[in-house]
């Protein structure tokens, strides 16, 4: 499993409240000390239930994707429901 240094948010249609029966549940997990390989990262968070669609990034990935304007990062930062931590805390950590 992933380390305790993690941040988790639901984003997309579920977070915005405009989901429907065909919607998946978009979740971003941001953690330190993740494997480099994307498939290994997914394995580190375990098998998601049902229609949960996880995105697993390192803290460095988060900052890079925010800089690039990645829609996942933008959606999570702007409309995400933060279950653990916050976008603000991640952004502050990137500036210190």
C-alpha cells in the first residue's frame, strides 16, 4: 500500500455534482515514494472498486501537471473534494 504521506481527492462529475448512471468516480492520489512505473503505482494503491478511476501521482508529478495545465490537476484543484489534504497544502509544499 501507499505511504502515509498522501493526498486524495475526488474530482470530475461526482465532485461537481453532475454525474449520471454511466459516470465513473475520478480519484487522484498523490503520494511520496511511489514506484516510477504507472502500473506499479496503480498496484500500490490496490484494486479500485467498481467504477473508481484512480490517477496516482507523486508530489513532483502534481506540480508538473499543474504547471502544464493538465485537466486532471486543474479539475482536482478547482472542483475536487479533498478527502485527505488539499491542493493548497500541496502548492505550498512546492514553494518551500
